[in-house]
């Protein structure tokens, strides 16, 4: 019996999410060399609609950035972002006082809850070589009773994030980066307290999988029978139950094992899984609520400064060029990778 429930294309726009996930933004940009120590692109900016550049021209976009690429300050309410940076750097600043520079395998988990404003900029630190960026930003919903929770910032350093290496009978390997949800006997770092992922009966999993050419891998069943599992094959190809996925997503049954085989060029894919929250979803831009009336209140609260008040003199802050990876929490605690 096929384990594939449905498939969908990953071409163009964010990847659709299955409850409790809202969507995933996948950014792969090959930025040019920086203009000296400005952390801005040295070339290729001319002709772009700065402030609204999603063109992908020359293999990269400025997004909402006008100087440094990225997303200047903007509000979020009622959901969480899980930002996994595989390559490149992100400078984070938020209205709760958290500041960070992270990348190279790090994950940032931000619970917006009652509301937070933040900026996510992509500093270019090399002026003598290209500056590639590869990241996923996963939007995961909050349960109705948690939508007004206090904002929560957490940094999961690459050095602390579990990676499981599995070897098939032919000696070919698969690497499973465990951001959320147990993978066999391997446990992830602790998710934020109000996250749907913090509930043991929610069965949430976020795994990033890299398979060598021709490798075989069997995904274990979900710990919660009601969980919905989705594979996002963005690099190479994977065959599951005689169905080959190339730049495709697939909803698969999660209550039993799933046998996978990578294509001749190997494969990379994201696995998102969780028991649906099952509540109504009303989304208007950066606000995710359960009713239309709550959206109106969210906009009014933001305009009135009742959450996410931005006090910095600029909307697109970046750290000094020579700053290493670090995280400063709202209480002033500063952490760096070990």
C-alpha cells in the first residue's frame, strides 16, 4: 500500500504547510562580494525595486532590504518562526531586547505570542568572494490558548543540535539533523514552553535530511498516530513507494515506517510533522489569529504600541563586520557557541 497521500510542487513561493505548520519560506541566494566593510552587495543592485525585491535576479534578492539584504523590522503575533540557517549569516534584533548573529547550521526559535517586532538582515561579510545564503523559515501555529503568551527567544547552536548518521547495508550514509521531535532514541533540544512542539502528545518533528547518492533510509513512525508528516524534497530526488519526488512535497502516512532511496545525485529534504491543532486559522500578513475580529484587534494593538514597540533608530540593524556568532537574550545574558 502506498504511503504517499498527496504530492505538490515546490516551485515558486513559500511551501504550503499542513496543520500545525502554516508554511515554510526557503531562501537560497548567492549574493555577490560585499562592498568593502559595508556588508552590502558590491554589484547588481541597480534596477531592483529596493524595499520590495523578490526578483531572484542574478540568483539573489534584496527582499525588503534597501542596503543590506533581508527583512527590516516588522511585527509578528500568534505563531512561531523556526529559522534554520544552513549557510550564511542572519542578524536578528527584536523589540523584546534579543539580539543575535547566527548561521552555519544554527537554528533560532521565536515565539511571537502576544506580539513582537523584529528585524532579520543578511549581512555580507566577504568582500573578495560570493556570499551564499541558504535558510528555511518555518511558520508553526500556536494553540488558541497560547496565542497571547509572552514572546520567547531561543537559539539552538549547530554544535548543540543532534545529528544522527545512518548507514545502509551498502555503506551509504544519511544525516538527519534533529531540530524538533525525537528521531528514534535521539532527543532534540528543548522547544519554547508555549510551543505546540512542547506538548508530548503533539508529535511535532522538524528534521533536515541529507542522503548520499543511492542511499537507503527508513524513517521511523511518528510517536503520535494522528500526526501529519510532510516531506519537502528541494535538492536531488527521493523515491518512496515507487513514487519519485523531485522539487516536490509529499504528505505521507506517519503511523508506520517509510522506506526512502536517494537518486544518483543524492538528496536533501525537510521533514515537518505534527498532530493538527484543529483550530480555525485567520491569517493577515504577520498576524495569525482564530477569528477576523482578532485580526482587527491585532492591527489596532500594533499601531497603538501595545506590543512590539520598536525603539531603535534604524529599521535594518546589523552587527559590526567582525562580530562572531552570539545571542544576547532579553535579560542581558550573552551566549556563544561552545
